[in-house]
C-alpha cells in the first residue's frame, strides 16, 4: 500500500470517534495525516463530542476528549495533499461558513482526489457545492441538505458506507470498518 498524504479538516465539537478512529487508523496504515482547524495551529486542541445511539429519536451528545491538531490550517496547501477526510459532529455546521474551508474542499473535487466524509460531514460537502449528481450518505438528519445540494441521498444501514467515484461517505461512526475499507480502496486505486 503506497503512503498517502491526507488532510483532515475538523473543529470544536467534532464527533470523537469520527475524528480519532480514522486519524489513528490511517496513521497505523502508514499514511501521513494532518489534522487542522481554522483559527488554530499545530499543538492546539479541538474539543470532541461523543454521539451515541441509545434508543432515542436522535443521538445523545456527551463531552469527549481534547484532540490535538498536528498542523496549522493557515499554512496548509490543499494541492500538497492526496486525499481529504471530513469527520462529522457539530464542527461541519460552522466550518461550512469559512470560505477558506470551502475553497479547500472544492480543490479535492476539482483535482479528482479521494474524499471521505462521515455523518454531518455532508453539510460541508453540500455547502461547497460538490455533491450534485453524486450518491452521498450522511446522518439521516442531513438528508435534506444532501438533496437540496443536488446529491442523491444513499439510505444505507448505519454500519455501511457508499462509494461514488472517489467520494466515500457513511452515516455515522458504526460504519468505520466499511467506510475506512472503501476509502483505503479508493486511495490505492
């Protein structure tokens, strides 16, 4: 498996598992992963939230960990990266308001590079205008945003993922095995 240089764009109250698990998994597989957040630098942390499925109509939210960033958003150049990972949680709802984040996300689609987004990460994809005509999964509450952005919402099991070209998406962290397996297959294609 060739090593890839991967950018992860995250922020405060990112979903804990959806940030830490792919970050550590991709590192363990030999890839370089730079985790960044607008307005923060390498060594700063973002607060995470744990979203759990406990039988209610939606997920519950609990405070997670402090996740250390290892690169500075203001210094990254998207063209230096082979792929992009967008975790879910609460962060995408405000990251999508940052024009520099939108520009970075668009770069990966314009350059036809692999992108993995999970859960609420679809909010960022929709805001960037990059899912029109694409099959895209997300947390079910994001379905209207996917469809309003012209995407085809993939209604799949919570532990499944879907690939459309070089875009790999999944509904939530229970899909990690399928989501990461499909993303690594796209990375290696």
